[in-house]
C-alpha cells in the first residue's frame, strides 16, 4: 500500500478508537466504525453482499461500478459525487481495469431512540438518489481536510480528524437527507410496512437493533404488539426466535468488520453490542468455533 495511505489509516484508526466521529444530534447517535484508504487491484470483482453499516466513499483513482437492486452506479475519479450505501442493501462491485483503485471510505452506524424510522427514511431517499449524492463545496473541503490531517504527523491530527469526520457526516445528512432528520413522531412508516409485510418489516427493523440488549421489547414497542405475539410471528416465518436472528446479524456484522476494517477487536465488540471483549469472544467462539483474532488472521 502507498506509504501516505498507510499513515492515514494508522492515524484514522487511532482517531476512531478514541471515539472519533461519534456525536449525538436530534436524539440520534452517529458512530464512525472505520475511516480508511482502500487500494484494490484493477478489474477486481466483489460478489453480491450486504453491509451491516452505512458506507460513504469517494473515488480518488480509477473507478468502481456497483449494482444495487437493479440500479447500476458508476463512481470514478474526477466525478463530483459520493457513493452512499445504507445497511442491508444487496450489491456487487467491479473495479476499473486501467489501474489500482483508490477510495477513501467512512463506515458508520446510526442509533438512538428514533433510529428505526430514520434509517428507513434514509434508505428510501438513498434509493431515490441512485445511491449517489452530489459532492458539495462543503463536503469537498472536509474531505480535503480529512485527507490532510490523516496524513499529517502533527500532534493534534488525531483529535482534529475526529471533529472533521463528525462534521462530514453532519453535512452529508443535512444536505442530502434533511427529511430524515425532521422531528419523528412514533414509528408510522414502519407500522405501515408492518401492515403490508409483517416479517419483512421486522427483519428490516432488526438491522437497527444489532447492539440492542432487548430487541424483543423494542420491536414490541415499535409495532404495538405483545413480545410473545411478535416472537410467534417471527418464528412462524423464519423458524427462529428474534434473539436468534439478532445473534446471526451480530455474527455477520462482526465478521464483516473483522475482514474489512482495522478496528481493534474491542471496538468491533462495541459495534455489535458487547461492552466487554471477553463476552464477545465467548459469543464468537460459540458460533464460529474460533476467536475473533483467529478469524481475522485466517481471513487475511
């Protein structure tokens, strides 16, 4: 990897580990999981997959063609757009043939009291935008500063990078998804979807509950049904309980972060709802019969 990019990834990793880019706004909790430069081989193809988090990326060299639910998005160097992928959107990628691909990506989650409805609103708006948002002057400025601070050796670079990441997410949300940040009154959109397709609405809501210690109670509050009745609906449709399904999402999310980020394992544990790394390691071993560190080494 390019030496400047390696330095950036080290600085950004320290910033994220210290809580960089995490902030609260309007009852929502924005949490940056990773910020890094990616260098990928010419012509590389990535098969269809889903992310358990939001992905915001800017192409600096070569190009990437992404197929998402029948929509094809092409991002290339020099094009003033950002690729924006919400969680749980199935997509496949192909990178340009001409040279090594470079992109700067920020992966983040949105939690908080109104996260279920906000995530739904953002997903609908992102689909309407074709998973591509215009690069405004403010966004371009913040990206330049993020790049500069990440590659700097200055003593305050890590702290400054934290503020810049939070500012970038704030500007992206305010400029491209203002309706998602409007005052939320209950969970009307999710309840309407529940009336159309109960099981699909519950599955989509679960993506915002990967870290929740009591997803059954939260789903019951959201859909105004008893926990017992919700669990019965879910088990009839999937053969699993809500907690079992949450465990599968946690494992999928953890594996994705272990493979595709340099996050310390303690932060991977936090991202999927474990505040003690020891509990996360025991949970991981129970499901995959290896430790998180062993999984990461084997994946590499």
